[in-house]
């Protein structure tokens, strides 16, 4: 796997990084995660 010969779209790369980090691609991923885990904790 030589990444030097592969040039993915920077936007796609950023989205994939966000998805791998939070599971959700978006600026409000952290807010959604907090709400989701908060609701899970409360019941």
C-alpha cells in the first residue's frame, strides 16, 4: 500500500477522519454524542 501514488480527496479524507473519530461526520458530532450518552445514562 503506497500512499504516495494515491491522492484521495482532502474533503473525503477529512470526513473519514471525523467518522472514525466520532462515528458521526459533522460539527455537532460531540453535541449529539453527549446527548446520546446522557440519555443512555438517565434511562
